[in-house]
C-alpha cells in the first residue's frame, strides 16, 4: 500500500505543478516548494518518519488558512491521513500518529 500511496501522491504533485488552471489543484500549489526539505508532496511519502510528521504539521498550518476546498479535504486528504494513521504501528512513531491526528483535527475545523 505504501508504494501505491507514493505513486498516487507523486501523480497529484505533478498535477498540481502542471495543471494550475484547475482551481482545486491551484490551491495546493502553496504546499509545493523548490526545496525538497519543505515540499509537502516530497515529504508526506518520505522514508524518514520525521519528514512525514513535518509535512503533516505544515499541512495543518496550511489548512487552517481555509484555502482548501471541502471537496479536496474530504476526497483527498481525509482518506490519505486516515490511511497513514492506521499504518502506524502501536508504540512506534507516536509523533507521526499525533501529527496525523492533528492534521485530521485541522481538517475537521474547516468542514461544514
């Protein structure tokens, strides 16, 4: 499942970069960066757990700005973050689990 998730995120990243005329994708451009250490899409599927946790934290800050559509939150990010949450084994990478929960809480604050 991790390989499939990475492929899906890579595709979404390319779509955000190339299809800026699509408004729902254009809003995700703020999560992109030339710096791989900062880019959400690079870090959310990174092998290192702390990079994934940092990407989730960055996402939480971004979603609080209210720029993402409810559609994108419900269809893309809620399933992604729940999947990541359930993949974290109990007792391991608790900071990643907390970051997933915080990201989901940030999303819930934006839903009607």
